[in-house]
C-alpha cells in the first residue's frame, strides 16, 4: 500500500496520543499499570531477539527509539531480556507526546532504570538530542541502531497536505541522516508489508540497504494468509 492511499485517522493525530498517554499515566499512578505494549509482547520480543543477534551490545553503542511510548522496548534491552544488557545510558527514546515521555520516565524510576533517557521530540521537525556523553557535533550519523515499533504507521495516518502528500514521506531520509555508517534501522509495522517497507526505505536518496526481516507467525482470513505485522531491518553503507 502506498502511503498516499491511507486515509487520515485519529491515530495520526497528536491529540489522540496525548489523550491515550494522559490516561495511561493516570493508571500508572493509581495502580502501577505500565500501559499497552504496541503490537504486543511477542512482536516486541522478536525485535529484541533480532537486536541481540545482529547488533551485539557494546559500551559505546548508541540506540534511538522513535516514538518510544511507555519505553517498554528500551527497558527490555537495558534489562537484558535477550542475551545481553544494553548500556542504559546509551539508550534514548523520543516521543512527541509529553504524556508518553512522562509515563516512560515514571516507569524508568520504578524499575531503577533512570539512566535510560526519554525526551520530548517531534521527529519530523526536530533532531533528537545527543546523548549526554556523545562527542559528536550534530545528529548526522549519531546512531548505531534506530528502532520503530508502530510510529511510521501512525505518521502515515496524518492529514495530507494540499498536494495529497503525507508527512511520513520525509521519514525515511531523516532516518538515514541520523544513522551511523554501518548502523541499522529496524522497523515493525502493521500497515505495510515487507515489500512496501523496502520500497519506501531503499531509495537512492536514503542510501539504505536491505539487511534482514523477522518471520512473524502467519494468520489466515478470507482465504488469504499473511502476518499480523511486518518487521524489516535496513543498514546504512559504511
């Protein structure tokens, strides 16, 4: 599916996500509920397995999650739910919803993982902040690993401009700009197939290359068989 074929939805509005995380932040304060894991634990755990297999932890590595929500994916990496713990102080989650950032910071405090950083950032219009101990002058090539679990999907549902273009069309080049040469980008989507993701991210402009994919369980419905979500990894030429 081309991004221009998707109809705008409330899932593509900041108001919707502000309301979602306002409620989840309230629930966490009242009963400790950390909130929903987008696409579920199984899909998240598959992403963690992929990271452990293909991007081994090292002390100086930098990891960015775009649209980090309640921080579940970064916490899983920091706690070593795969084969290794990833350095918490080298993990950054960004979200354009202030409630999401507050929720992730609250959960981090409850888990004693305050070294994991969460910041308010509108990825389409702002560069993420550099990590505290990063010596780079700017964000170009600052990240060894970038993760996306549903954020590209949500951006694709934003309102189109007068020419019928959606803001998501500028997303792939921003990812490529931030990736360190030799770095990896792993995305999980429920709106786009593997092939569709590859066609959007592998372009002359981005310079990204296909790396691998995650095999998710298949489901059958109406005579068709497919996966509930797609996960594809890309790498930037060294």
